[in-house]
């Protein structure tokens, strides 16, 4: 019998064995009775079909679960770890992330040393990058990396640690954006119709993953901050700027890190400008607004805050950006400031501070509006009205809002001044200038 004929015969035999075993395993729910037959199948047909390894993984995971804290558990864990290695050896293009699976198996079951597990994760991140997307894995990898660095005897420099943490951060960004993109259509659809159960589950699961990735990002920030001060971070990003100047994700991360460390330097300005040039977004515009405001260029800052607000899709953030735009215009451009504050209130009617700010804009205009002293003081009635609204829409600020309104009322015309002006409660006063509003004389 030729080699090819023998091989074909073996494949035929393995196929029959696999089909029979799969039926047997399903019937018995992959319980302990399936272990020995599976082991025999793997021994005789190791290279026939990778489903043998996937079935084995299922069987061994059940054995681990049932073993609980028994002495046999570690042996089964090591057997599953070896199975992952065999799977990769016999089917090197399997794309199952077995190096990562092995590392997580050992970590979660407290088997093997931290150095060993870190080594597996480090290798998996390089060779199985696409499959390395689990928030848990990303978090563990960064944690163990910092532990290895802090030990001081593993040959990991601060530059190495920062470089790897930055790459983990980029992977976290990539996975977050991929999830957001994947559900964007459903999120948009949900604004007009009710999603079916399966669609809603997809969105809910995606949001859970996004929350987990957000936690990974927070942990990464804490770990980076723990090993790098402003000087070290600035040196790292300056050194890597040229090769990443067209990488929007890198530029975004660098800007965020420098802000978080309060490294408001020329480098931060350079990175923020490049980020806005490469990938204009609400975030990049906001960064440029902060840069401009720090340079005391409020005109430019207002332009960028307006862009940030217009480009923002999150309603809460959009409202906050419009409020920040209002305070940037400030007393120098009260009409524009009120316009921005009102836009913030359209988006978030419960934003009490926007009403308070409008009240302060009015109060600051008492000397500029009104054709006489009485009308100028009447501006404070309008200011008091706006201040009171803050306490209505946001009850936790009711006392401070009422106190502010009362302070404005003390500056408004008194009962005697109303009488001297031959006016009475209920009458309207048109306030011209930028205010262009009508206020009624209250009953005093």
C-alpha cells in the first residue's frame, strides 16, 4: 500500500471515528464519559480535524469546573494548557487565540508563575493581535507588565513599559471604536423604532463590552501615571511624534495623557494641532479650544468650542460644550453667550447652571440697558427670574438659586421707586440693547 493510499485510509477512518464520537459526545453532554474516547481519538487522529481540539477544550473545561478545588484540578488545567499548544502546533493557522486562552486559563486558576503568564500574554499580543480583544485579557496584560517593570529585575525599562502600555491602550481604542461602529446602525434605529429582542441584546452586550473597555482605559491611565511623570511622558511622546504624526489614535492618546498629567507644553499644542488636522472631531476641536484659551485667545477658543459642540453627538456632552462656549464668550459678548447657554438648555433642560449664567449676564448689563435709571435697575428683575429657574430645573441648587435671585431683587427698583416712576405691578418694561426682552414688574 502506498503512502498516499495509507493516508487516505487513515483519513477515512478518522472521519468515521470523529462523526461517531461527535454524536456520542453531544448525547452525553460532553461529560466525563466522553473523556477517554476523545483522548483515544486525539491520539490516533491528531492532525485530521481541529474540531477534535475544540471538543476537547469543552470536555476539559467541564472537568475543571467539576473538579472544583480538588487536587486533580491542576492536572486538568495543565492538560488543557497543553491542548492549546497541540492545537497551535498541528493547526498553526487556527485563529483561535490559543496563546491568550492558555494565559487566561493559568491566570484565572492561579496556576503557574506571574512571570510565566506575563510571557504567554506578551507573546500572544504579538502573534495573536487580532484575537487579543478581551477586556479582561488587556487589563491583566497591562497589570502584569507593570508588575514586571516594578520588580526591577526583569529587564524592562520605563521606555519599554511605556511603549507596551501605549500599544495596549491603542488596542483598547481599536476595539472600542469597532464595537461602536458595529452597533451604530442599531443605536440610530433605536431613536425611531423599538428594537427587536435580538437587536436589543446585541446593543446591551456591546454596551457592557464598552464599559469594560472603558475600565481598562482608566486602569491604563492609572498605571501609566504611576510610572511616568510629566517629563518622562513628554520625552516619550516627543521621541515618537514623527513616526506617529498621521496616526489619529496615537495623537488622541498622547493629547489625553498630557492633559491628564497637566503637561500643558508646546508639545501638547503641537500634538493637539496635528490631531485636529489629521482627524477633525469634537474631541480634537475641544483640545484646540483648551489650547487657545490657555493662550488667552478667547476668540479662537470660542470658534473651537463651537466646532466641538456642533460635532458632538452625545447630547449630555454637547450641552456641556455649549455651556463652556457661553462662558468663553462671557461678558465680552453677552448676546452670543446667552445664545450658547440657551442651546445648552435646549439639549439639557435640567442644566441649572445655564440659567444662573444667563442671570449673571443680565445683572452685569444693568448699566448698559434701559433708557433711564429705573429701567436699568429693572434688569435685575429679569436676572432674578432667570436665577429662580435654576432652582426649579435642578432642585439641589434651589437654595443657592433663591439666594442669588434675592440678591438681585435687592438691587431692583423698590416699591417707592416704582411709585415715583408712576408704574405698578404687572406692567411690562421692554429692555432694549442686547437683552431685547420684556420683564413684568413684580408685586412687591
